[in-house]
C-alpha cells in the first residue's frame, strides 16, 4: 500500500520545470553511493545504473532513504560525525535534498546526452587472480523462514613458506544469497568446519579476523608502496576460516565463495607488520531476559598500552541482540578522547572493517575502551528467542559477543599524517588491458607519461568522458578535453586531486549523445 501511495503522490505532483533531473543532478549520486551493489550482477535485487532502471523504483527509493526506514539505504552503520572512513556510502544532507527534490517532482530524466558516463563493474573479481585462491566447498543453503543459515568452513592454505598479504578480496560464489562473510586466518590450523546452522565465528585464540564481506564492500587493500608498506603474515599450516551467513529465502541455493590473497614478493623489504586482534573483548557476561543491558570493556585492564600504535581500521562485532556499540581511546588523565567508531543502530547484517581516512595514533599510556548496549526484550525484532531467554557469550548466533577488532601497527613518527585515501587503492597491477571497438588505448599498459585515448569518431558538442577505478570510484572528469572535431584525448595518470593514481586497472567511460561506451586501461 505504501509503495502505491508514494507512486500516486509522485504522479500527482507531476513534472516541475525547475526540478532536478537524473542527467544533471541525480545520476552521479547513484554512481557514487548506490551502484556498487545495484548493478547488473551485483548483490542488490535490482540495478540502478540507468534512468530506465531507477525510475520504476522511485517509490522504493523514496521509502529507503526516508528517516525511520526499516532498511535505510545506502547501508552505512558508522556515525560519520564521530570518525571518518574510506569508502563512505552514507548520503550527505545535500544529496538527500537533491534526491527528494527529484522524487517529489516526477523524477524527470532530463537530457540523456548530459548524463555522466556510468562506472564499469567487473563480473567476479575486482583485483584479479592474485597469488593464492582459497575456495570453500559447494554448499546449499539450509535457511528457513524462521532461521537464517550460519555455517563455517576451515580450508587449508597449503602454503609451504611464510608470505605477507597486501590485499584480500572476498568473491561470493552466489551474490544473491551471501549476506555477509567474515574471513579469518587460523594460524595454527586447529579450526574445523561447522555446518550446524548456528556457527558465526571461530573458537581458537590463534585465529584472527582478516577481512569481511558485505554487499558493496571494497576489497581490503593495505598501502603497499612507499612511503607506507604494510601487510599481514600468513604461513605454513594455516587455514582460511569462512564464517558465512545465508538469509531467509536462500534455501536450496548453491554457493561456493572464495578468498583471493595478493602477496608481496618473497624477500620484500620495508614492510611493516599489521596485527588484527580483538583489542576490545568482554567474554564473561549475562544478558538477562526482558532487559536492556550495557556492557563495557577496556584494554589493558590496568594502566595503559605499553607502546604507541597506529590504528588502520576497526571492526565492531556483536550478534542479534546488539543495539549500539562504540570504541575509543582515553588518555591517562581521562581528559583526551580519541574517537574510533560509534554505531548508534547496530545491524548484524551490515558489519565489517572500516578503514580510517588517516592512521589513528594511540599514544603509549592510553587505554582503549568499548561500550555496547544489548536489547534482550521482545521489542527487539531480531531477538532469536520468543519469549526472550537469558543469553551469554558464545560463538553461535543465538549467543552474544562484545568484540572490537583493530588492524594496527607499531607507531612511527608521522604515521598520523598519511592520507589513506591516497595510499589505499582498489587496483593492483595484475591486470591485462584490452581494446574497445570505439576507443583505442595506447600504450596499454602505460606507466610514466601519458596514455592516448583515440576515438573511432570525432568528439561532438556535449560529449562526456570520465575515468573510474576498478571499484567504480570517480577518478577524473576528462570532459574539458573533449574539443568538438578532435578524436584524441590524453590522460597523465593523475586524479582530480592532482596526485598520481596508483598502478592498476581503470576505465574510461563515455557518453556520446546518450549512448555509452567504455575501455579498460592499465597503469603500471
């Protein structure tokens, strides 16, 4: 009923000549915040990369971005007023105003020739084949209308020597049913597969969280070029541990998710070791039935941390009773608070590592603290027990957890000045370029200097061209170079911020009079 009501409102309002349009105002917002999930082959149930795809979904879009929406879109749990992270999907106030203006005025298309060229998305892996692929066995979901399916797989890496990871990509075997995946390194190889339907995490202290996948999440890429090279060690006898979640509606559907690891070359020097540990953890607690309970934890239990560290990312973890969670560092005199993450409305289905925009220094002597609130009442729609039962710490989804993982390294002077948005890229130099029928790229791959983009037809008035990276993130608008009558433009490998782009895969996407074409180019 709500959907039809909104649709009726839209059509009654009709077209306003001053309204914002898809072509001039709205498309780029969708490209930046929505299409990483909502593209053909993506996890979302429908694509939103074109006006023809987005306009029929206007009522659903209105409902999803409205305050109080049951499933707020785009999903972005952290409070951006508390801390800033890479890959932020949250809509700004200005973006919401633009979208509501467009929706409330008949969602006009505008001139298709003025539409920004869309991002290009790889099918399957973004980063390429990597150095080691670990795949879980084929698994058919046993989710029911009452219970989602939570299963864990422990798969040997078969490594024969120590290696250092510089990037991790989780590639779902079936994007329609993988709601989230938590990926761990079992360093001692002691974990075992558990498909009882209630497994959400490992049990061994030697198993550390490496990465996480939720729809639309980016591969985990550590800075791997000077001035900052970091990585995670993995060695012989280790396993990759998959903690998989398959939701209601997936019963009988097949998945075989894989993890692709990219390593530094053997013997590479200057690599700073990243640790991934549950810095915050409370492992002995009881959540009484029919109560809202607040828990706290800190590290260390007494005093402060012995040496300064630099935090790279943070990942809070609770189960279905979680209501909110926060983590921060506090000075010895309690006068200085270093804010790390605040999730005011916890959603178990949207969790993962959040990479800080800058490394966060935690000085020696500071303590790291966490606060978490749990709703074990019948007012919690996610409560797995009806009526509510007393719940304690445990690995099953019907148990609870209070953990905050950090990726961190030993502090070095100047760490806090590194801009990770410049150092962390979604592209690595393993790709092979290819030529488009419409656009010839030369040289391809290219390194220093410029790459020439030669077009089959001459440029026309109003034509647009944009460079995106392999994740679909905006890099540079080449439109100012499109001189009508010419047929070639140059790219010097720089981004819109005038900084050199990292080596890897990029796309040039073009709109010529409402028709789109694209080509791949590889920077080495």
